[in-house]
C-alpha cells in the first residue's frame, strides 16, 4: 500500500498557482524527501496532505483514504515553524496531543515517558514549556508529533537550529522509526540530509514537480559531468579553463561542472598548477537543486 | 477518532489552560472586588463629615432679607452644635457651619464686587450672593446671583437657595398679613408611598410591602454586571489566545491534529465553559450575599435557568466575534483596533440600560431588548423583577439571540479557517466579509 498518493493536484491562492497538476506517490515504510526552494509549493503540498488545506482539483489519498480527515490520526506532523503552548507543563502537553489522536491511558503515558527518556527530557517532564531551551523545545515538539503513534510522520526541517549532539539524537530517533516501518516524509532545504536519509526524493519548483526518484536515479539522469579537484592554485586556477561551465568552491576542494572530456580538462589544469586530487563524480543533490532552482532556471520555467 | 471527541478534547484543554494558575483566580476576583471597593468608597465618602465652614457675603438690595438669612444660619449652626455634642453622625452638609456676613456698600457696585472677588480668591469667602431689590415681589425674573470660583461645591449653593427662599417667603407672607405657618400647612405636598401589589395569606390577611429600590434597581443592575463580567472574562481572552497561537505558530501544530472547525469549535466551547464557571462562582457569591442581606428569594430556579441560558448565548455570540478578530489579525496593535467595535457592541446594553429602566415596557425598551447582541444584557435584568418581560418578548429575544449566535459561529468558522494560517498581514473587515462569502 502507498502511504500517500497525490494525483493531479492543483492549488491556487488568488492569482498565484502554488501547486500545479502535481502527481507523487510515497510508498509505505519509505523515507521520502520533499525538496524545493522557498515559495515553491512544498508547505502547501504538506498542508494538503494533512488536510489543513483542500486542493482545488485532483485527489490526495493517505493510506488509501481520500478527501476526508479520516487518516489524520495516523499522521504525525512536525511543522517548520515550531510552536507549543508555553504556559503548560511538558508531560501535560504531550498527553494533550495524544488525546487529540485518540490515545490515552497508562500504556500511552508509558510510551510518552519512554520518548522523554530517549530524548533526555525526562527531568523536564513536569516543567513548563517556556522553561525549556530551544533545542529541548524542538525535541519536545518531535515527541508531540509522535504522540499519536503515527504510521506516517511528516517532518518539516526537523534538524534546523539543532546543535550537532541533539541533531544526532534526533537523527537516530528518525532512523529507529524508519526501521520500525513508519513512513517518513522529510521537507528540507538541507540536501545532505535528503541525500543521506531519504530513499527517494521529490523536488517541487514553482508548483511543479521537477524531480522524483531515488538519489541514484536522479543523479544518473545528470550523468558524470562533474569533477572534484584539489589543487595548489585553488579556485583561481580554474578561471578561464576551457570546458568549465560552473564551479562550486568549497575552499579546499572545488566541484567543477564540465562540458567536454574530463581528461583534456585534467591535462589543462595540470599545466597551470599542481593537482593534489582529481575525481570524476556524479553531481550532488545540492548541485542538481541549484541547477534547477537558480534564477535563470526560474526564468526558463516561467 | 470522531470530530466530536476531538472538539471536546480541545475544549477541555482550553478550560484547563484558562482556569489553572493564579491569573484566573485574580481575574475572577478582580471584577467583584473592584465593584465592592467602588461601592465601599462611595459609602465611606458619603458618611464622611464635612466640617469646613461656609463663609459667604450677602449683597442685599432688598434691605430686609439679610437679617432673616442670618437668623436661619444661626438656627442651622445651633442644630449642628447640638447634634455634634450628642455624638450623632450626619451627612456632609449637616456638619458645616454656615457663616453669612453682610456687605456694606462702599463706592460703586463694581468696586464692591471687585473687593469680594479678591476675598473669594484669597479663600476668605467661599462665595458671595446678590439678592435683587424686587425679591419680595416674587416676579418670575427675580433671582439670586451666586458668585464663586468652585463649580463643584454643592453644600453652600443648596443651603442658600433653600434658605433665601424661606426668608423671602416669610417676608412676603408678613407683608401680605397672612399666617405663614397656616399657609405652609395648606400648601404642604401630599406624600406618596410606593408599594408592591398586596398579597393575602391563607387566613385572608393582606400584606403590603414598600417598593425596595435594591430589588427594583440594584438587583437588575447587579445581574447585568455579573453576566457582563462572565462574558468579558472569556471572550476577549479568546481573541488574545488565538492571536498568540498564530504568532507562536502553535496553531499550525494544532492543525496537524485537528481540523480548523474542531479547533475553533473546541476553543469556543472551552471559553463558554469558562464563562459558565465564572458565572457559577459569581452566582454562588451572589446567593451567599443575597441570603445575608435578605434577598435570597430573588434567586430562584427560573432566574438561574435564564442566567445560564444567556451566559451561554452571550459567550457564543461574543466569543465568535472575538475569535474571528484573533484569527484575522497578525499583531496585537491591529487586534486592539479591530476590537474597538466589538467592545462598543458589548458596552451598548450598559449605556442603554437607564432608558430601559425608565420605561421597561415602552416601545424603545422592547426594541432594544430584541437586538440580539443586547438581548442577554437587557432581558436578564428585566427578568429579575417579577413578572418580568412578557413571554412572547422573552421567546422572540431568545430565538433571535440563538439564531444570531449560530450565524456568528458559522461566519467565525469561515474567517477562522482562512485567517488562522495567514501570517504577516492582518485582514481588513472587507476581506473578512469576502472569506465569509467565499470560504
């Protein structure tokens, strides 16, 4: 069974078409990345999946159920903009979100306590939300999304603003959920997260789907047109070389998008500076994202 | 999980969040404490004995009244001295000595007045009066002129008006050879006692009781204020709560679990429950006070039922207005501006109350009582005085209020659905109207 089936969905706000004839299928138990620049229609799509917004046309089915909020109890949602009631205690709040999903009782309390312990928040369970640090509040929000024991978890930028330690804690929790068979939808700008954690990625740009598939499939469509180099001369040594379409400078290394033979490029580069490292690679998801979403592409789509 | 269960979960959480903590206790106590403090202050200030002497000058063009006025002042001052000696507490006017002094003509009339003005400014005098020469003829244009720089003073002007009249009447009767005491007896007004309808007990003995101003006016006003506080205690905070949820993005989290309708409906149900809790606390307090003061018979089952009905209707009606404002606004400044018309709507019945009280069965009062936003605040106090408004008026008023509450809740649902997700810009009233029509 598919967790989400979006078929020909269109949604407009006034004269702005936020989502245009979108079709995407998210298989159950998969980890799916929703990527796209700001204002591309990601959040609108997520809100339609969650039944917060209704599509103008097309259908959205969540676990086979369409058009109603029937699947709502099976979905957990962590929005990008975090928000929790500040004047209440953490445990009370998590029980409240549980009850909203129809879950209560001693077993549910034990489930909540388990997650509080797992994310190092047990000592804060009876403290008010406004006494939690930003990182703690973010973890609390994550538990709130899990409170209804969802089969589908929608995470909008789950790691943003977290320090490396809490990021790892949350990443491990997500992987554990994935192993337990929960379908996870990531909405993110962090391409490394999408690349490392997602089975499949879908990219939306100006309301339209521009990518959909596994990372391998997506990279394969772009071929081996990129070389990663490290030279004594750095990025300056690449200036004016024949066949160079664009350079993504990381300081110590540079990813160079080529048009032409990589060997000829290597020979030309070696003639300018000492080459320490040279590898023909497939373009990263970051590069593909930038290629699609750069301003010129924006104009092309328009 | 069914929508009704979710609605009740949201409502229960709203109630729990509203009533927990000191803020609710302080809020619930604030209104009655302030009311009691205001009444207490009024009573204390009424009982305060004003002992400041009232010295004033008299320009007597009649040439005969001053001596009478001086006599009357002397009598007055002796009475005060006697009462003071026997330890009686009097109202403020009774404890001030009245000290008139004649003005001897010196120079022109202007010079005399200038000198008196200086003395008033130096606070040697409270005022000076000018009695016209024709005062004894009793012409329609003959009037005493009272000059002072204290517009709020009431004790001395009141004394002067009463006693100059007494002095003039005495002199007029004397001039016409009539017996003043006899004339006073013959022209004395016939007093009237206002009574409730008499009742007869089982032995056929008639019982009469005087109209009690506390029952006639005090209790209705109190009932209206209690309803007012119960609604004000929940409706405006609802707007603030929705706005905070929007600003903190909690609303987005909530909408991941409940539909906008369940969210708004739960909040509205919760705030109505809070109103009922507040009303329950006030009613219980009112019952205790009424028992203590001997008015417990006023609080019957019928009145409680009417009170609860109107609390629910008013809380839903005004709650839906305030929740719409909260959903449509993006910051507190805008919400305050949009709240003003709603507050005027809620204040109007209070302003209209004196008109209704003067003629409760008049066409204007009936019309006001049938305006849905005013009905709870007008019909409830009218119901405290048996037999209350006619049944048809109560039924029509209640039906219109319920219909309007349903309409407002429906419109609020449409505004809420769009507004709750809107960030950065507050909606205009025209936009809100468009959402209602098109959502």
